[in-house]
């Protein structure tokens, strides 16, 4: 089984790669951070999986094509794509610069499109599976994340479109929508605040389970969706959010 994992250098993408390595999955790992990518590659190979890497941005057609071609060349098959590359920038529709808008949409949505566009024609009929990393902000939004929310809403549309268009080949496409997860992206966001611990306390309180998620918990769902156990699931967006979107805003908290 050959799978492409993007954003594999850190966070959820890294966790997905390590989880798939437990199953002996052959992988092509993609990340713009060559050093972080090398560390994940070493960890995957130490776990017993065969892996190759492509250092570059998912916003570049050549990177997407290289990953798809390398998967076929190295492993003889391309059965899955786990797209996790993503960035966050802050601002509303009036304060977000055009450059910030383009940066976020290019990585989060164009990157997903380019990776799928390169992988789908080479993907194995009947067993191929694409898993996009969406967000709870594919359904709702916080303040001042206009570009990020737009990109993640768009990613759900792309997911459903792929699911419908490639169903006749038996290729499935789903998305995972995490709540807040303990990743380098969260650490970066917290670093922007003068009261990082206070913000983290608010994040914990937002989630009915009382904590943020762990990358490995998200990776388990991705591994399930990539595998045969999810063979009749397509066009779905699975929330892994600790109950975040299940509670109405302003719900009184009982002691």
C-alpha cells in the first residue's frame, strides 16, 4: 500500500505518518520544512516502513507531481493521499491583506487541489482513498480568521466533489475536522498572546472534554478512513473535536 502524506514534518501530518508506519504502510512524505521532514522520514523507517520524501511546497504543481510519480516508482502503487499541510493567519475581511489571503488559500486549498489532481489519475481503482484535513472552522468560525475559515470551508466542497466524481472508480474521499489540537500551529498561535496560559485555559473550557486534542488521536481517524474498514464511507466530514461543535454557545455550565 503506497500513501502520500503531506505536512509530514510536524503536527498532525507527522502523527499520521507514524501511525501508518505501525501498519507497515509504504509512504511518500511531503513537507516544505526539509529538516523536519528528514526527522519524520527517519522515524518512519525506524518503525519498519519504507518511505521516500519530497521537500517542497504543496502549492507547486511540480512538487505534487513528483510525490505521485515517486510513489508509483518506489512502491508500484498509489492507494492513498493524506493531505495535512496547512497554515493559519489572522485578520477579518477588511484587515487581511491580499498577500495573506493568497498565502492561506494557496497552501490550504490550492495545495489540496494540486495534490489530489496529481494523485487521483494514478490512484488504485476500488481501494483508493483521499483524506483531507479540514477543521471545525469548516462549519463555523472564530473571529478574525477570514482566510483560514474560507479555505477550510472550501476544502469540504472539494472533498465532496472528489467523492462524487471518482465514485465510479471506487475511489473514496473524506475529510477530518479537528477541534483544537496540540500542534506547532497551536504553539505559534499561543505565542501571539501576552497571556498564553490564559488562552489555553479558554481553549480547554471550550471543549466539553476539557482539553485540546492530541495529534495521534486525529491520526487514528485518518488511518481508519484510508483503510478498507471505511470502504463504504465517502463524501463525509468527520469531526474529531472533543464535543466542541456539539454545545450551544452560552450554555450554562453546571457544577
